[in-house]
């Protein structure tokens, strides 16, 4: 398991998906052991599924608890009901919340059904601030370099906001819907500056289709054309990656 540490990044190349998931879960377990009232930033999609399975397994074995923690998810689709199976509310319930002791009132996701979406974005941003800020943020990376749903061209100064999803992002997420046409065109997402305020970040990337994005993150400069590149400015990032 090669570990390469640069000024801001700890790069860990894993042998397989299960190893990546276990290592990420161990980082979150350690966070909760050291600071039981941690504010956790959570992600959805394909990459974190194994991470949640490993985290639940570790929780069930005892030794740590979520009862004093809070969580904030990165994003949610606009116009999808929380009880819809394709919503990120449902995803989190399936993969994590129904298996752990995190209090209901401590689980935070954007409300994609809010009557006033811009006001919901402001409310969500303020809730993160009032929590004291995110201690440990989980991220994936899109093939176009998006983090959260911050597509190429998103300002590095952005806070929680509404985004129009890029065509390639909707194509990538179509596997979770009946067809690409059913993938919502808009989502609420934490902004890039919101993500960058997290004290520590863990980024997961696994599979041949993510290798180009990881290569660009590692070797290219910082540009809003590749949103994840701003992570080079963060003081504490662990990248778990493999194919």
C-alpha cells in the first residue's frame, strides 16, 4: 500500500475497493473516538457505499458512538422528495442512518423540495456555520473534477448554492435512475468555499474511470475548470485511490 505525503496531501494507493473503504472508515472511527461531538461531512454516490458498510460494521462491533455527533451531507437533488428512493435522504437512510445511533435531529441534508430554494441554501450554509464547522469531510470526485456538485467553472468562493448539473454528471448518475432523462437537472450543493472550511478532508476515488481525474488532481495546477484542484490549498487532505 504505497503512501506518498506531499505538502498538503497524503496519497494512499489501495489494492482494492474493500481496502479503500476500510481505511476511510477507520479514519472516521478515529475522528469520533478523539472527538465524539464531531461534525461530519458526508457524501453519496457509488464510491462511498463500501465505506458506509465498513463504518456500520465497525460501529456494530462497539467502541465508538455517533450519539453526540452531527452530520451534513454535501448535496441533494432539487425536486426529488426525501422519501423517493433516488433521493440522497433515502441513500443515507439505507446505507448509514438506519444502522447507527446518530440522532434524527443531528442528520442534516439540503431540502430539495423547499418552496424557496435560494433561502434553503442560505439556511443550510448558516446551519453548518452554527454547528462550529465540519471537522471531517468525505468527498468523491467526478470524472470532470467536480466535488459535491460543483461543476467546472464554479467559483472557488461559492457557498451552498443551486447548480445546473453538467451533462456528463447526469450521464454518470443515470445508473441510479430509470434513464438519464429522469436525472434532475438541478441540485443544491455545498459550495467550494464551504467544503474548504472543513478541518480535514478524505477523498475517495476508485476505478479506471477515475484515474484521469486523480492524475489531473495530482499533477495539474489550480483552476476553476477543474474544481477539485482547489484542494491543493487545503492543509489536511487524504486521498484514497485505486483501480
